[in-house]
């Protein structure tokens, strides 16, 4: 559980930092993002804060942390699906966004699985 919490914390900090830079950085930072999909960018940035909260809860084995981890995994999967629809409809995107969303979904599915197993009610 501590490893899952550590991964969640690092993931959260990196997500808030990179998302914040992409959203609030100067023109150079925004240009480096390329064809970012706004709803994915905003979701990831805001979810980064939830990752940090979940990490603290998982580390402390607080009962609500399991539900939060499962919720993050589910919400990330739904955003991945919405992103897929965006791509299929011909929307502009960066291929690295697809990789990042697949990674996020897999990581949070694994964290949710660990939390579910370790924190059974």
C-alpha cells in the first residue's frame, strides 16, 4: 500500500507541475504542448490534486482513499474514452497524449486494485 501511495504522490506532483506549466506558463510553454486537447489537459491538471489527496489517504490507510482511488481510475478511463472519440472525429491531438492517458489509466487501475485488495471492508 505504501508503494501505491508513493506512486500516486509522485504522479500527482508531476501532473500538477506539468499541467500547470502547460496551462499557465508563457507562450513558449503552451507552444511546447502542441495540439493539446483542452478537456484532457484541464482534467489531468485538476486530477493531479486528487492524486495527491488519494496518496495521503492511501499512505494513512484511510477508508475513503480506496473509493477515491477507484473514482480516479474510473474518471480517467472515461476521459480516455472521450479523448478516443475526439480522435475518431478528426480532432487535433498529440500522439503523446494517447500514451499519457493510457499510462494514467493503467497506473490508476493498478493503484485502485491494490487499494481494493488491501483495504477490504
